[in-house]
């Protein structure tokens, strides 16, 4: 959906409908945040599968993942809309972006908080999860090598 909204954004902007532009910008923002959130949930699943292998039963795991994966971005979008729906729009309507024909976030502060900071937080957590999984795999490999040497002796 992110790709579809992104690819049709310029075409939909050409209709010069402010409501349509806000909707397209909001959908683009939502699907981008949803992609980041699902990337985070994949790293959590990776961690649970490779580090916390035993005794990790989470009731209704898929339902909880779906609620988080689709709900957290919806909360962010709702907050942005509640604060000011005019944060979304067409850049060509402002004098600072006269040649822009793309519906997106118009306020730099909102962009840096709701996109860049969101991504950086998820990237840091994913990196930490990845390092933890690598250390776990290394520790298992070391234990296996020690056990095989013991049995050979």
C-alpha cells in the first residue's frame, strides 16, 4: 500500500483538492510508519525465536502483533491530525516549495518527530535485538564446541 500511495501521489495531487491531498499525505505517512512498526515486530519475533526459545508462549500472539503493527502508526497519525490537520498538504501551495507537486508533511518539526525520530528509535531497538541474537548464537556455538571437545577427549 505504501508503494501504491507513493506512486499515485503526484497524480492525485494534480486534482488540486485539499481534502484529497490531506488524505493521500496521511495515508502515505501511515503506511510508512506501519512498515517501520512491522520491521520492529519482526525483530521482536526474531529475538523470541532465537534467544527466548523455551517457555515463550504468548496468548493471541498474532492478534497482538496486528494490533501493534497497525495500531501504533494509527495513534501517531491521529495525534498529528488532532494537533493540526494542515500539517499535511501540498508543498506547492507554500512559497518555500513552489515546484513541489507532492502531498506530504508540510511542517519540518512534525516530520522530524513523527518520521525520523520514529525510524531512529526502531532502528536502534532493532540493532540491539540483532546484536543480542548474534551474541546468543555465538554463545551456543561456543558451548557446542566445548561439549564436542569434551566428548572427543
